[in-house]
C-alpha cells in the first residue's frame, strides 16, 4: 500500500518534486527555531491531508531526517490505510493503558520513517489529546526524532486540531483546489490563532494542469498577516 504513494511510486514525477519543494519551504519557514513537530490539518473533511502528510513524511525521511508520523485523528483515523499497516494498537493504547511506545511504533520500508497509528477510537478524543500525558508524550518523541508529523482532524469539525496546535511548533493546512471555501479557511485560521498556534502555511492539492502547468502538482503558500 505504501508504494502507491506518489513519492515512492513515481519519485521523478513533478508531483514528487513538488513535495521536495514543500520540504524545503518548511525547513526554511522558521528562522528562529528548528521545527520539531508539525500538525497537518484542514478546514473541512476530504481535503486530502492524510495523503499529503504521508508523502511529506516520506520526503522528509528520504532527506536523512528521522521522522515519525503520528495519527492523532482519533475519530476517523486513516494513516494506517495509507501506510498499509494494522491499527490494532497505537496512540490510545499508550495514553490510556500505558502500553510501551516500542510496542506500538511501526518501522516502514522507508529508511528513517516510523509510524504510530491512532489505536482504538476512544470515547473522549479531545480530553486525551489535551492531557498532560499527551503533551509529555510529544515532548518525548521530539527528543527521539528529528521531526514529528501529526495528522489531526479538520479544524472546523472538532476542537482536536486547536488543542494539538498548542503543543507543536507549527500547523500546516491542506486545501483542495476548487473545493475548499475561502471563508472556511479564514475561520479555521482564526481558530488556530485564537489558541496561539503558529500557522506555517497552506498546501493546495488537486491543482489542475491548466492552473499550474503541472499535472497534480502540490503548492505551498503562506497566509498574509492581515488575513
């Protein structure tokens, strides 16, 4: 399943190259501090955030960074599907049952890339993600990995992404070209701003060839301060 992701399936494609450009943009997006943890989210559902994050994780790992991809969408987890692994045990088992991290983290076929799936869906996702255990766990991962990439639910649907934005170094929005509504993106940005989260930028996917000149290209832009 992992090989179906474009950065592995066709690494010389323009889309794969766009992900490498995205990687570079992220690495240079913060001059004050090294970005060790990033939340990837969207304003609404169906924007393709999990696919974008999975390809980004591969690209980051291929550059030599030690990366872990964590599925914190505890309502509709999908990272395990993208990565072709089981979700029988994962993050919720660590937070609720005290299962050892080493028993839950999965090594992928990509060097330097590990995955932690969500685990069983809990009845109280927001409470778990906002707990001290969760904060301490992310701090632990940041000491072990060069980059912690976190998949979060859409901002406008639930509070989870807002909560997570307060414990990471930055937030990236994914938006489907021609589908995402500007007002929704602005509202989502304001919600992250409200809790003090740092927005790194926005990735547009599903951009048609007529717009970019590149079939399926991904593009990363930045919000202006006046938005």
